[in-house]
């Protein structure tokens, strides 16, 4: 943009409109939701949840970039979501390993170890 013209509010310095980021995030969230709801394998369910969390991160960072009055709050929240996702993945993987060792598989439909 030459001549000192200001960029529109909905287009960042890279020239990518906000709606494109929102469309990618919506597609990621839908794929993650479908994966989490349709699979019976615990690892695949965790991967679907991770996709949904990444879609939220894309939204947070995009809105942080396009709404400058919020400063870097979106990026800070995205870092927090990444930390929570890492903890969720570690705990979920540990549970999947324990169930796999005891039952021989990690099919969610057949897990009834906590029934008395």
C-alpha cells in the first residue's frame, strides 16, 4: 500500500482477511468434533480434542491481531490453551497406556474398569 493509505481494519499487514482465519478455524473445529464423536479409539478422540483446541487458538490469535485495542491478550490466552492441551494430552496418554496394558486395547466402548 503506497501513498500512505491506511489498511482497512479487517485486513492485516499480510493482506489476509479475518474471515479467512475464521473459516479455517471453523473447518478445524468441525473436523475435530467429528473425529471426537465418531471414533471409539481413545487416541483418536484425544486427537479430535486437540484439533478443536487448535481451532480455538487460531481464533484467539486472529482476533488478537485484528483487534489491536486488546493488546496481546489473545496470544496470552493461546499460550494458556497450549499449556492446558499439553497437560490433557499427557494425562490422556497415560490413561490410554494403563488401559491398554490391562485390557489389551483402548476401545472406549469396552472400558468398564471403574465399575464396582
